[in-house]
C-alpha cells in the first residue's frame, strides 16, 4: 500500500504521542516526512527510527508558539524536499482550569499553541501549496470543541476556534485546490495523557483501567487510529473533501466526575 506515495508531509508535534502515530502511518504509506517537535531529541529519535526502517524522514525542532519556528519549519521542508503536499497541525496543549481558576497567561498560552501556531504554519504552507497543484491541511482538534469539560475551559474554546478556522480556510483555499479538514479526537491514550493523570491529577497507575471501564468499547483511542483518519484526508481519496469535521468520539458510560 502506498496511498501517500511521494507526498511530502510535515507533521507538527510528531516526536511522540498522536503526532508520532500519524507520522509513522504516513511513512508506511509512502510519504516523505518532516518530523518536528519542540523537543529536538524526541523528533530525531522518531526520524532515526523511520530511517532505519527504510523510510525517508528528517527532524527539526519547532515550538509552534514561536512564529519564527513555524515559518522556518515549513520553509525547511520545502528547501529539503522541494515541495509540501500535506501539513498536519497536531500540536495541542491543555491547561486544566475553569472560568474561575484560569489565568490570562494560561488562556493566552493555550491559544498560542492550539490556534495561533496552526494559523501560522498553515499561512506559510499556503505560500508554497498555491504554486503547486494544491495540497491538504489537516487540523487535529478535539470533541471538547463542542462545549467541552468545564475544567478544560481554555482548551475547549481554543479547539472551537480551530474548528471555525478550518471551515473558513476551506472556503477560501478551494480556489488553490488546497483542502482543509479537521479531526475532532476523543479521549486518546498517549504518554502525555498518562503523565497528566498520574503526575498532575494524582489518579495513580490504575487510572487507565478505571477510565477504560467507562468506554463503550472498554478502551481509549490510540494514536494509530487517529493516523488512519488523517491518512484519508491526506490521500487523494478525499480529493473533493474540504471543510469537513470528523468526530472520533467515544461517549462515556457512567464516567466518574472530573476525568
């Protein structure tokens, strides 16, 4: 299978978790990849692993809250590979807090990563994609965009903003044959999710078993499943699909409060 044969893809936040899962699947499907992360060691580890498997991948450090990093990331990919066909804006950051406990600084930080970074990376990618035969931009959102958990107030608002941005971009960029779609992802098991539950929320190592018991399929989503959905939007199979929001939700069954 080579549904992304010879396509050049930039996946932000692909040094671990959801981004890594997407990048690995894209590589298996023939894409040549720019692996990026604010942790350069993590990005280099993933790129090296893919290279050892016979795939093409290079690593770059990029903090998407930095305008310069966003623009340089895209330009470096084009300079190295000659073009950019797919951009996946994966990086997301959440800060636990309600309307009463969230500071302005935390609000700004969440929006800088989840919305502003995606805007800048997309803006830079469009400069190149519009001179080609189009491209595909995939934003990774969250089901929290639909009201969301009270303790994830800023994050929910940011993902809602990203969803509106996706629709707006799709409407404008169709003139260049650039497609923009979004995945609203449900609860996904990643290393960072485990860290947050254990270290920040103090739920202990048994949190996963307790959480899985609340899921209809008795498990959480995994990064590769998100990758399969992103693969559809990145491939030519979705050539006429733009402005779509795909929800990957698992509704809780008797979930305990404050999860």
